[in-house]
């Protein structure tokens, strides 16, 4: 393991320095681009259609990177929503993970939703909801089996994936997704703001910066507990598809992952939670960790059961 990768692991494992200055969303984006460049080393070969235009809005393109698998269509598909604290990340930062999923036979649609602080809530969520409906409408044209769709997100992307399901249920009363994969997501903003200073890589004080970047400085408790921001509180949990949740024991979102899983179970939604001993945030992208391989295999196993041939 080289020094740069070791520094990334120590970052996710260590508490935030007490004297850390305010980091802007744009700085976070630049740091994440550098980090992802390291994590994407050794990505497998695969077909990628970069920047596929889904629509134009307000003079901007909404695009997705398309990862068709080898084999014969129609394929099961995953709408992938990347993490990055709502201010960073892109399909390219999660390129290796998307290619790994495509290797396993899944057509991956990795959406490049709008980022804060330039485009604050709800713009990014609206992009994800539109991409979900676009995928359902275009499935046959893409060589995708429209009855075998899943949504997946990690970290902030896990938040957006769960919020997307909520929005689809609120708008349409149903969703085409037959499975959801939520990896170490943020499901409760108030719980994040209460994280102690000993929490690894993020605490309540530093998460407040992320909330300001995403929601604006005037956020209040009503917004923080709204279902579009904190999907744990969705009134439509009984309509969620079978859901797989993954999280490490050294991740500050562990407790809210368990709380969200309990809320889903209370709504009689099928949910499976896999907890990885010693694993920290973002472990699925760090293939040098044992939990990354185990986590990927667990996701594929869940999808094989939830999206059968």
C-alpha cells in the first residue's frame, strides 16, 4: 500500500483536527477529485459512453456515463448516484466501482447530477428523480430489462438514492425500482449535526459546513427533518423496494443506518444490513481493503436475488 492510499485511509479513520478551518464546498470538490484519482487506479477495462445527454435544463446539460456490460441484452440495470458531500464527485470519481458492477453483468447508468454550492437543494435531487424516470422510459432503447431496475448510491449518493425513491412514491405512488443499494448513506441530518468531536473524519461541527453548502445557511429543523433531506422520515417507507444497506463499524453513519433499517422494517419493507468490522466510510472504493471485496460480493448477491432472470 503506497503512502497516498495510506493517507486516504487514515483520513477516514481519524477524528477531525480541532483547529481545522472552514473548508468550502469547492475545496472539498477539488480534494475529492484528487482522492478519487488515486482510488480509481487499476480500473478494469470496459465500455463507457461518457456524457450521454439526458436533457437540457436552464441552459445546462444533465448527463450520465453509461456502462453497458458484455453479453446479450436485455440487461438488469443500476442507476448509480455518486457520493461527494453533495458538493463533489462525479461519474468519473466512481468509475472503477461502476466498471466492477458492469463486469458482473449490470448496465450502470451513473448520473452527473447538479452539485452545490452552485446548485443547492433541491436541484441535485430533482436531477436524480428525472434520471430515474428517464431510465424507466428509455430502458428498452438502451437494451435494459425495465422490470429489473435498481438504484444505488454511496454516502451523499445514498442519501439522494433514498430521497429519490421517496420522491417517486410521493409523485407517482410507485417506483420502477425493484431493489435499492444504500452504502454508508446519510439518512438523518439532525443525527449528523449531533456527531461528537471524536467521530472519524466528520463531526457535527464540520457537517454543519456541508449542510450550509447543500441547503444554504438559513436551514432550519423543518428542512433538516423533511423527507427529501432526511429520507429516514419518509411517510412512504412501506413502498420502498427491497433494500440492501452496507456500513462499517468505524463509520459515523453506522447508528443512523441501523435506525433507518429499523424504520424500514417497521414499515414491513424487506431490508438487509451488512456491517463490516473495522471498515470506515468509502470502503467500497478502496479495493486494498478486505471489506471492499466482501461488500461488492454482498451487493451482487443481493441484486441477483432481487433482480432475478
